[in-house]
C-alpha cells in the first residue's frame, strides 16, 4: 500500500542516453529543521526552496498543531510565525507524522521540555520503527513517554515541567537522536551536552547557531562534544534551502549506468556529513565531477556532472563513511551491480531500522533481478555483473520505502529487462517530482498502468 492511498505500481526500462539538467528539490533534513526551528523562534522566519514532500508537509502540519503559524506562500516559499522556545501549545489531536522518522523524532525532542502532552502516530512503516533511542535520552530531562511494546508508535509524550539539562553520549550514529536531544535542551536551563563517536549530519548544530543559540562543537578523544546553552531567544531567519544530495543521488546514479549519458545536477549541498556517496562513486571510477564549487549560506555547494561510466570497479566502502551516505546505500548497491567485482558495504546496521529493513529489501530485489548478493547482520556485498549485464525483469517490493522504490527504478534504466516496483507512492515523501524529472532527462520510467 502507498502511504497515502492505493499502491502505485511503476516500471522502468532500458533508456537511451540521459541528457540535460536535473533540478532536484530542497534538502529534506534542512526543510524539517527550518519549520521546527522557525516555530521555536520569536517572529517570522521565511523559507525559500522548502522541500514540499509529504514528510516535510506533515512536519508543517504538526508545527501548526503546536501553535505556530505556517503558511505556504507558493513557489517553494513559506512563512513561519514562531511561538518561541517553550511556547508550544498542547495539540488538540493526535500528531500524524506519516512516513517520517526525522519528523517524529525531532518534534518529540522539540516538545519534550514544555509541560504539554502530545500523542504521535504514523503509517505502518513509521509505527514499526524504534523510538526508545529518542525517548531514553528525553527521560533524562524529566520527560515521560508511553508507547506500544518495543517503544513503537503510537506514543504519548508528557513534556517535563521542570526540565534539567542533560549530558548524553549517543549509542547509535544518528542525527535524529542527536537533534532530538539538542532541541529538548533548548528549553532546559544550563548546558545540554551531546557526544557522538561518529560524525552524523550537522544541520541542527549549524542552524541552531544561525538562529542565535550558543552552541559549540569540540573534537575530543570521546568524539564530537556538542554543547548547547539552554533557554535562548531564537531569532527568526531567512533560509534558502540547498538542493538535496540524497535526491541528487538518483539522477547521478542513473546517468552513470545508462549508456551515453551526460547529466548536470546543479546547486547540490556537499556538506561533508552528507556527501559520502559521491566520494564513493568517484573511488569506484565513476565519471562524476564537481563544477562551479562554491560556498552558499555557509555550506559547500557544487554542480554535479555525471557521465556514463562503464569502467566502474567494486570497492570496500570505508565503514567510517557510512553516516555520511546512510540514505544512499540502496542506490549505491544498484550502481555496484553494474560495476565489475565486489562492492562491500559494512558497518551499516542502521539500514535495518529505516523506512524498511533496507538490507533485506535490497538483497531481495537485487537477487530477484539476477544480481548475486551476500548478507550479514550489519553488512552486505554486491557482486557486480558489469556494465549493461544486469538481467532485471523482476518485480520488487518497496515496503513503504521511497529510497527502495527509486533505487530499483534507476536499476531498470540500465538493465536488460524492465524492472517493476509494486508501489512508487512513497516516492512523494521525499522526491515528489522524481517521475517528471527523470522522464525529462530521457528516462523511461512511468506508472505501470499508463
Ligand atoms: O536527521 C536527519 O535529517 C536524518 C538523519 C538520518 O537518520 P538517522 O539519524 O536515524 O541516522 C537519515 O537517515 C534521515 O533520512 C534524515
Ligand atoms: C531514513 C530516511 O528518512 P526518515 O528517517 O526521516 O524517515 C530517508 O529519507 O531515507
């Protein structure tokens, strides 16, 4: 089933050269944070280039339920009238975060130190994902939570009336956990400290500093030590959301495996905590270049040029790169099946708790389409068939997971036979213009019943 209605079966088939420019939507992580921090600031935040995918729209709806004004001005421009740190009102209804782990976990953090109660739910995928990783550290502030067994949604959070600041070392490499703790720390007195062994995406830290909070990051033997001073008055911002490297991954990878292709993907954020896929592709021998590299709004940005790359070789992806490309493993494993030799992806246990168990979903789909794969608890390895030699021809289950759906639709563009996906509906959560953008480049990807 699609997240929002009947399943939308989709098919992709071998395509001629992909050519042209791919203007992908705004960054999903930064879009969620723009709405949440805008709602916690005093005054009017303006956002340009917001991702209007369902995950982010659900966060916007939630911010309204907590009392902020969130207005769509058209053309990717949004206005948020914030209520200030500690100013959230108690929602009258259950908060439905749809398919979005980022949405629900960050919002739980943002409300956890205000004396209000809120109940959260989501779709079948979100309601099966672990929430204790967030509610455990929130309990240290004095927040209470009751959910289903295994710490699953639906879940009620009772915000702490008298929060204390917290020092917390994250046990899993997760920007969502780190961000939930920092957002909760905003309304606690004193200094909240989060320590992470491995660097995860740092948009929350950068944006909190932009909104005027006192926040520092030190590199120590323990890892990154992030210290936030609580109870600031956040100043509203004008935010220009950079384009999403995780969405750029799809047209980039499609070009690499499709004969004769030459695609430009302009204005992509290349924050080092996000750009691991592109480094990996270049290590494999991909013809992928950065053009017009520059800084915008404090973030490195470049235009990516991807050309057909028949000489890619399988590699061992360094484990310490995993966090910087965590959402890109599905599409990387598709590229790996068109390379020569084995691509080993280890240290990726987190993939098992995304919108689906992404190791299982990828292994099942790759095997069905004639690619050999080996799998362990926290790793999998793809034996490449070489350029143009991936059989394809099978239907793949997307398990309510947008990245699984898009990865296999990319596979079909270079495979010998069409690849079908049982439900492309979830693509709208992060990349609502995926189908027109890809067909605009010359890709044969469409709804199967057309
Ligand atoms: O903080 C964020 O915006 C995100 C963090 C990552 O999740 P984890 O923190 O669970 O690794 C990533 O998979 C997700 O798509 C977005
Ligand atoms: C894991 C993802 O998102 P989330 O955790 O926000 O559902 C993703 O977009 O790949």
